[in-house]
């Protein structure tokens, strides 16, 4: 690790890793600080869905347009992290059937490809979907393996010279004459001080805490969501309830033997300790079970939870489901601190775009070109040799130190059931140790 970087990125979720890659590709020296491990926050505990935008088309058109655009970009650039299973919206009640035409119109307006699906065809495609289903449409929702994506991004960023420090928590942002001059933090090796010209705050639901280290106020609404994992293959497609966003409206066929039903939404009192319990199970089985009744007899083998970093707008009163899923990039120069940018809100699906806008916002200050390359850069899966290298390492029992933490974090994440989920994280850990 050097003692000076052009930019320090705080937070190793989807926004932070893409910001790190973006800066490295634009020629900046960049260090990523993550207090736990890459993708251990919300990004590693999502619902696993690359949104087509249809979920937001009627209520949040800006977020819908962002989602379909990024859905296309990530499908093209990171095909090894995405499974194109398709998404089906299904109506099972009168009011849902009435919502059908509004949804189709809104999807078309946002340029989201949408196809009517005959209920007879639906029954043959999805035998576990409620036999009373009244109507259905097909949209390009896909499964996304966010941890694979984040580690692929980091491998490329590191190959382009980016530094990364995990287990390192940012404690203070050093300021001189209204300008960022460095950061201070704590890591297992002790306290550290690093000089820098810019800081990107990509700490997701913890953005407010990080901004406070520079004496600034960023209001984030921490909206916790719980998901239930059923150890069964119940659907081929992602199944959405045909209604505006609400609790228990999506079922994702995430991996072999792992179906994820979600989500709930409630205000988190403490974003580091979210309780998931009987009440969540009841909501998820009730609501998701109405579309896929077999879910109720299979039940959940485990629950996991995470927190949405929603944007709090002054004077705006909205329920947790109504707050926009779009994002905001705040250049704090307007409040008198140059070189500090916060990127907050959005979706896993739009993390690349959020990072691009955050880097654009700090580019002039740190002297790198405006205009990102991440839209065009191809991310690679591990080669056969690399996969064999990792397999040999596992067989030899070479798992120690930070690799143990990767295992632990993977087991707490969305990927506990995916057998191949450790290849990219281990490859990354191995490169890091070199
Ligand atoms: C229940 C739920 C389900 C969701 N499902 C989907 C979905 O299916 N599809 C979709 O597109 N979106 C989904 N989302 C939204 C999406 O997951 C988030 O918007 C996105 O992952 C946020 O990424 P991020 O990088 O901003 O934050 P995070 O992934 O939380 O990353 C922030 C990182 O900052 C680190 N950090 C915090 N403080 C510090 C510090 N002081 N120093 C150093 N590091 C620090 C944290 O450890 C963390 O790793 C879901 C959200 C929730 C809550």
C-alpha cells in the first residue's frame, strides 16, 4: 500500500467496486477501503435479480429506464454473472388483472420489451404457479450473481493497478482549507493514514455515517428487507406478482435447489443488526404462496436480510415502497468541501451507472477525463486453469487468514447454497496475497 492515492473509495459493495474500476480505467491511482470484505454489505445479500425495470415501470419510471439500460449493459459485459431465466408477471386477483394493461403500457413507455403470455402456456411452462392465474406477461428479468460480478470487477481493477484494503474501516476524513487531503482509519494491522485528493463515499446504507466523518449530513433511510430460501426448484422464471411494488411479490429461481422468496420492507433501527423472524416468514409465505402455493409446503430453510440505502428527500413524506429506487450523486463542494462525493440509492442492477456518475462528478477535481469505460469493458470468468488452481488450493486445505473470512461472509450471503460461489472470491484472495 502506498501513502498517497488520487482517490480513496469507501465501501466495497457494487457501487464501490465499479467506482474503483472506473477510476483505474481512467488512469487515476485508487484505493478501495472496505471495513469487512468485498460484497459483504447489501450487495451480497440482495434478492439476486437483474431487474428489467418492469417492477418499477408504473410507479418509478426513472428507475425503470435505468434498470433496462443497465440490464442490457451487464448482460453484454458480464455474461458469466447473469442467468437469463426471464421474468413473468402473474395476476391471481381481480385488482391484479386490472393492473395488467397499465403495466404493459408503462413497460412500453420505458422501452422494456414485454410479451403477453397465454395462461395455458404459463401452466405448461410453470406447473407450480397457481392454477387460477388469470393473466401473465413476459419481461427480461434475469438472475444476477452479484458476488461473482463484484469479484470479477475487483480482479480487473487490481490488474489495472487499483489497491484494496479489507477489514479497514474509515474513521476520519482529513480536510485542509475546504479540501479533502486524506483519510484515517483502523485495520487489523493498526491505524493508518493515507493522503488523497478525493474520496468517493460508496458506503450504501452506511453513507450517512461515512459523511459524518467529514462533518457532513447525508440522510439515508435504512429500509430493511428479509428474504426466505426454499431448498427446492419451484419455478423456471422469476415470478412477480402483477401489482405495484409491495411485500412478498417476487420469487427467484436463484440456483439449483435454491428458490428465494422476498421481500419485506421495514425501517431498520440498527443497520448492523436486522432481526428476521416469524412475522417475515408469515408475510412471505402468505404473499408469495398465493402465486406459487407449493412454497407454503416446502417452507424456508433459512432467512437472510439486508438494508436498502434509500434517499431521504427533505420535506418529502413517502412510504418505504414509494421512495424512488433511482439514485443520487452528491458533490459536497456545494456545501464547502471539495473532493468529497457521496453516491447513494439505486439498485444492484444500476450499481455500474451510479459509480460512473460518481466518478464523473469528481473527475475534474482529481484530474481524470470525464467519460467512463465501464460501459464497454468486458469482464471475464475464471479460465479453466484458474478454476483448477483454486480447486487444488481447496483440496490442499490452503484456506487460512483472510480466506476464512471470505468463507464466513459467503455463508451469510445470498450464495450459501451455490457450490461454485467461491471460485472468483478465492481467485481474488490469491491474487491479493501475491
Ligand atoms: C432486501 C433487499 C433486496 C434487494 N434485491 C435487489 C435485487 O434483487 N436486485 C437489485 O438490483 N437490487 C436489489 N436490492 C438493492 C441493492 O442490493 C442495493 O441497492 C445495492 O446492493 C447497494 O449497493 P452499495 O454498493 O450502495 O451498498 P453495499 O453493498 O451495502 O456496500 C457498502 C459497503 O460499505 C462498507 N462500509 C460501510 N461503512 C464503512 C466504513 N466506515 N469504512 C469502510 N467500509 C464501510 C460496508 O461494509 C459495505 O460493504 C435489494 C436491497 C435489499 C435491501
